[in-house]
C-alpha cells in the first residue's frame, strides 16, 4: 500500500469510521428503544380506553336493571289480556307508573336505539314484544333463538347482562355496528324467569371515545380496533374492516385472550407496532396499530442527516487527499513505479527531473544510481560470459577424451579380430563424430545431435552387437530446435557402459523427445541394472555447486566395483553445461531402482538455433 493510501486509510480509520460506528450505535440503540417505550405508553392508553368502554356498558346495565325491566313484562302481559291480571287499583296504578317510567327511560336515553322482549307465557313458548321498532329488521323467532348457544349462555348468567358485539350474531342483532345487551328478567317476588330483554345501544359513544384519540405524538398514525377472542374485527371506527378476520392482515398470529402484549409485525402490508389489551369481564380485546414509519420518522431523519455529515467529511478527506497529499506522494509514487520497472529487469529506465524541490533531488539521485548499476552490470555480465565460455571449453574437453578413449578401444578390439570392414565403418563414423566435436560452434540443431548420437550408437553396436538395441523417437518438428552439442551422447553412453554391465538379457536404450510448457524434454531410458538409492544420491549435479558435487563424486565407490567418478563423469558434465548455459531451472533428472533400469530426463528451453537464450540463464 502506497503512502497516499496509508494516509487516507489512517484518516478513515481514526476519524470517519469511529464517527460512523458511534452514530450507528446511537441509531440502533434509539431505534430499538422506540418499540419498548411505545409499548409501555400504549398499555396505559389502552387501559384507559377499556375503562371508558366498560363505563358505557355499566351505565347501560344500570338502565336495564332487572327490577325496572320487570314492569315492562307486566305491561306487555296486561296489554295482551287484562283479565289475567289480578291486581288492585293501587297496584295497577303503580304498575302503570313503572311502565311509563321504564318506557320513558328507554325512549329518552340517548344511547338506546332499539329494544324488544322475549316474553315467556308459561306454555313452553314465548312471544316477542317490541319496545322500539326498527326498520328493515325482524327479530329472531324465539324457537330459533332458544336453540342457539347464546340463549344457553344467557340462561346460565341468570340475570347478569350478556353483551354481544357487532357482527357476532347478526341474525339476532342485525348488521349495524351496534352493541347489544341481552339479559334474563325475573319476577322479583318469586324470582321466576319471565322473559329476556334485548337492548341495542347506539355506537356514537364508542365513536366519541375513538375519535381523535392518539397515543404519543399527533403525527403518529394510530388506528384502533375492537376484536373478539376468535379474531373477528367487531368495531372499526373507519368502517373499513368490520366483520373481517384480523389474522388475515397480520404476519404474526395473535392470542387475543391474554392480558397485554405488544410487538412489531406487519399489518396490511406495512410495518407496524401492534398492541393488544384484553378487556376485563368481556371477551374482547382492544388493538392499536401504529405505523412504524411514523414512530421512527425522527430517528430516520437523524440518520439521514448523520449520513450527510459523514459523506461531507469523507468528501473533504478525498479532496484533501487529491489536492494536498498528491503533491507529496505523487513524486514518490513515480519513483516507486520506476523502481518496479528496474525490478522487472529494465535497467534503462530514468525518472524525469523537473522542479527544484526535494523530489527533484531524489529523482536525480535515482538516475545517478541507475547509471552506476548499469555500468557494473555490463561489466559483471561480460566477466560472467567469459567465465562461462571458459567453463564450457573445459567441460567439452572433458567429454572428448572420454568418448575418444572408449571408441578407440572398440576399434582396437575389432582390428585384433581382423574385422576390416567394421573397422572402416567405425573409423568413418568416428570421423563424423569428431567433425562435430571439434568444430567451433557450441550449439547445433537437434537433428545434428541425433545424427551424432546415431553414429555413436552404431559404433557401439559394432562392438556390442548382441548386448543391446536402441530406438530413437523424436518428432520431426522438433529437429530444428537448438541444443548444446554432445548432450545426448554422454547420457546414452552412461546407459550402455554401466547400465548393461553384467546383464543376462538383451538391453534396450530408448531415446524420446517432446515439447511441454515451452520446454524441450529429452528422455533416455534403459532396461539395465539400474542404481541403488545410495548410488543415486551421489549424483549431486542437480543441486549445489559443481565443486561440492565433484568432491562427493571422487570420494565414494559403488557396490558394483567401478568408480562413481567414472560412471558419473559424462552425466555430470552434461548437467553442468546445461546449468551454465540455460540457468538453474533446467538440468538433468534421474529416476532409477535396482534391476528396473534407469531413466534420465533432460529439460532445456525450446528455442530455434541461433536465438538469444542467454537471458534465460541470467534469470534462472
């Protein structure tokens, strides 16, 4: 990371990011506390609303007190058959006064909208007596009402009023959004059931309770619903959801029979705070639905302003970084870029010198340093090339006497055996080999190297005709590649001279070649006696310096009786030549085991004859 980014990162890490984290912590703490505080506030509000609703019901319970309601049934009975009433004149006057008072009370009460009676006639049936008439509504016949669960519940209450909410029993109460009181009326003298009174109250008192009712701020969007324990919406001040299932609008199931509960959920597709309070003594619950967006509006506005401030701070940091830090870090970045080009091997790069500040002095120092490095590099390169050429001549001289000695020894044996034709053929092939060996070029084509190898193998076949066979399989398109001369022949010689020593079967030397990942792979494989791991470990030409390898090779002897310095001479020379010419990434790799033969794999770069590959040796 460059200096400019470090300074910018420090500004972000020490100022911007801590401010941002602090703001986010404050935001989430405030955001999460909204639900808790609002839930506490809504609990108090819903309790107050439920108290007001309960007072409305209690007032009506007092109006329809059982003692007053009994007179209505006497009035209805006397109107039906006056002869059945065994009353004195005074009792009749009191009854008429009670009836007038009750009727006047019902008529004059502002909340009552409709009332009727189920009058028990003592014959196992009942008749309906209307106190107030109601248009487009016929009361439920007593026989059907008697068969409902509501009737059984009213009878069990034994005179205690039973309140029915809108939409719970529309066949009895109608479809208007009104609350209905149903109670059993008894004869006060004998406590005998004489009928059932049904009174409906107007909903304007409930509307006045919910009208303009808010929890908390006036900007909060709050709506209220009255819901029964089965989840039916009984009363909606807006008249939009009356009679519908409350659970179908919310993403979370609500238990309406509990005391108080408040939670955040989705209602009608909008995130909301849902608060539920179950009314005491009634099977209903008050529900408040508050829009979460209206609750979190202030916090959201604060968060937006905070983001704007952070953005302005970040913008200020960027502007500071562009207009001020660039003046300091720009020049350093240019020099660093040129230094990386030097690392990539471009020693000719130079920094432009302009201005008169410290950065110009730094650029001038860099250019002077590169001039000195270039001079030293060219001097070292020239000395290294001369050293490599001297080592190459020594190694080639090491190979030539070694091969010539073995070949002349074979010709001598044939001459003793009076094999004149074979001697002539071997001398011809030896002359061809020497012609390639003594020429001034160090590099030849792979085709010439293969021809040289065939001449060598044919010479050896003259001598060891029944000892081995050979195969050469190199693709035609690879024969034009460049290769150091006398690369394959020492490796094959190693297999023939030492790999087939003492075998009782016919040996086989197979030379193959192919291209892999831009490299030329040459493999010499034989089916000879192989090598033990101890012998194989003596070939240290693949690692370390040549001096170390030579020291180890000349101090050890293998188990088969011939000196390792003799066996490894040609192979090690080839490996050293490849390392000197192409670099440490190329060389010889040997794989062998006792009785399984030996595989020698030579890896060199693939290039055409005459191409400059000296840079590969430097990089390696």
